[in-house]
C-alpha cells in the first residue's frame, strides 16, 4: 500500500515543477529583452520560497534593498536605464514557486508605479486562504479591480470624504471620553480600553450600534475575526496562496491543517459580516439611529433600486470598516503610548501647547486642531515612527511593464514597503528616533517635510478611503490623552524602571508587544474634567 505522505509529496513536487516551468517560460522572449529586477539568489523550482521571512518582513526587505543596491553600484546590466540615486535598490524581485513578487522600497518607486501608472497596478492579489477559504471576499479592500470594487469605493467616498466625516465627530469624542474614564479606573488595562474605544467608534459609525461597557460581544467578535484575517493575509504565510490547487485538498489529508483553520475562521467572517448588519437593519426598520453609514445608505434605497445588490454593497463596506478600523486605531494609539515612554519631552511639549491654547477648563475638541500644530506633529510622527501597516496590502499588476529598465510581468504581486519609506534618512533624518519636532518650523507645521500619510494609508487608487476619519479618531484621542494624562515608564516593587521590550506582534497590522507603563491623571483638576464627561454621554 502506498504511503499517503509519499503520494502527497510526489504530487506536490510534480505540480510545483509544472507550475514553475509554465511561469518561467511563458514570458521567455520579453524577459530575455529586459532583465527582471534584482533580488536574492533563486533556487531551482522553489525560487525564493525559503528566503521569505516569517517575522518583521519589512526589516528583511529593507536589508535586501541595501545589499542589492551596493551590488548594483558595481555590476550593472547593459539595458538598465538609470543609475541608483543611493546605495539602495528601490525595486526587488522574488520568485515564489514561479509566482512573481516585486517589493517597492522608496516613495519614488511607489509613486511612479502605483500613482502614475495606477491603471496597471490597482488590482489586488487574491489570497486563496483569506478570500476563498476563509470568506473575506466581501471585504472590498481585497477585491480585484473591477465593477464591484468601484461601486463600493464610490459608496464609501460619498459617506466618508473630509466634509462628510465630520458628522461622526461626536461619536469619536464620546468614545474617547469613555476611554479616559476607563483609564482612571484601571490604567493597567489600557490595551483593553483602547480596543473598546476603537470598537465603539467603528461599530457606531458603521452600524449605529452602542456597545456594552465591558465584554461586548461585537468587540470580542472583532478581536477574533480580525486576528484571523490579519494572519491569513500575511504574504507567504500559507502555501495555498502560492499553490492555489491545494485548496482542493481535504482537511483530513496530512499537511492540510490550513483547511481546519479556514473552516473555523470562515464562521467568524460570516458572523462579522452579517450580525451587526442585521442589527442595524432592524434599527432602521424601527426608525432609530439615523446617523450611521448603514442607516444612511438603507435610507437611499428606493423602489427602483436593486435591493439585494444595494444591500450587498452596504454590507461589504460596513464589514470592511468593522474589520479595518478597530485594529489600526488600537495599533496607532498603542505606539503613541510607547513613544511617550521613549520621549517624555514630546509629551511635555504637547501638554504645554494644550495648556496655553485650550486651558484646563475643558478637553480639546476638533475645533482646536489648527491651533494645536504640535499635537498634529505628534500624530504624524506616530504614523511614521512605527508603522501600523509596515507593508501595505499587496497590489497586482494587470499588464506587462518595464520600469527603470526592469521587466515586471503581468500578474506580479506588488508589495510596497511603507516602513522602509517612512524610515528613509533622506526624508526623515535620524529615522528611528521619535521626534515630532521634525514636522515643525517656526511654531507651525513644516509643509516641506513629507507627510507620512503618503505611505501610512496605502497608495494610488487603493489608498485607504477611510483615512480622514481614521486620522481624526487618532488625533482626538491623542489630544485628549496629552491634555489630561502623564504617561511614564513603570517601576517594579523595588523601584527599578521597567523598560519596554521593543518587540512587535507581526501581522498585516503591526502592534507593539505588550508592555507595562504608568498612566495617571496629571492633576486633580484633570480627574474632575474627565469625570465630568460622564454627564454629557
């Protein structure tokens, strides 16, 4: 009797060989005319599969860019049309079992391809694991470029452009005030409080739902579902994304553990898509709420509408907000708290600005933003210093292209290394230091410094459509924390300072590893100010 493991191994090896040869020679003539971009040395059949990092991918990608740049400086292909402006290669090629991957390491390359040539680079890599097996194909951030994506994008932009986003500011302030009150009670649980605040904002804006003060089922569902999503979309994390035929392997087959995970995660994705939408639809039927995205869009459906299609788009956009908004907000604010431990002078400068402009008789609000440039500089530096999405969601090229003398085949996964761009010494001197002053000049925001939003929220036609709302959520939370709190390193029972580890939890959205800190109200008047917000809720 044949060993099933041997049969599987032999079958997979044969299919890999066929796939590799087909991919390798399908563009034979073009590839011999123009070279592929530089990259790590490839092995036969598997290419760079073994080179793919499992943790902090963006750091490895940057190292490759620098190492390859030094090589290019002394050894150049005769057809290359440009000379690198620095000892970095801003475009790197990987071969993953015959699948093409290109990593972009600079603002210039990202702008040239994803902005100026957006018609060729605006589709998405279709993750077999996340989209087909787990069921996240409803998330329009992952949809291929086409009519479905365009309709969802249009709908989102209509409700969340800069002016329209302002109608959600009261919800953001309410959630921020609840967060401050929770911190007064149990500051050591700051991450849990951050998740609750982010959940209150996204669920309120997307569906008009008010969440429970503790152990809210929607917040718990979001934590579980989004963790599954972020794990499923890490490039190279699941072999089925490289070899899609593996999706047909049954879950009982040796080595098919991914199928069991997919089944579990699919249930979470389905509940996340349907449960809050049905609650919002019920509220709409009863005539309650009135301000949420779902309510607004349901109200626009009329007798001439395709109700099923319209509800599909509403559910897709609301579900995308539910999934995308919460974790990114938590990550940004966790990095802010960590940054204050490393640079207490930045916190002191922010407090001085708020005391001078706002005073201590009220909390800052959105009307103060233009008068608080240093607070805005802190927010910009938070987005730059430790990127929430160090490698942006991959794009997909839809046609063959040549860039700087390098051939980029159609069907190439394009990975922008946003972290590397935001740590480029040419744009941000001393890039690993947290320094909001880099964005300031003569007491005002320095417009000549590249805005981190150019990389932090994605690129081209796939830039995050909720970026305005996301920025204002982070801004009001940081302004309120700076106004009322002192954030310092924790000390142990012997009085020794506890240093944060500096480690990261690495998925599509990056988080600092759990760290201890001391969060206390600045004064008795700050306590009273925070507590006074309860009567306004």
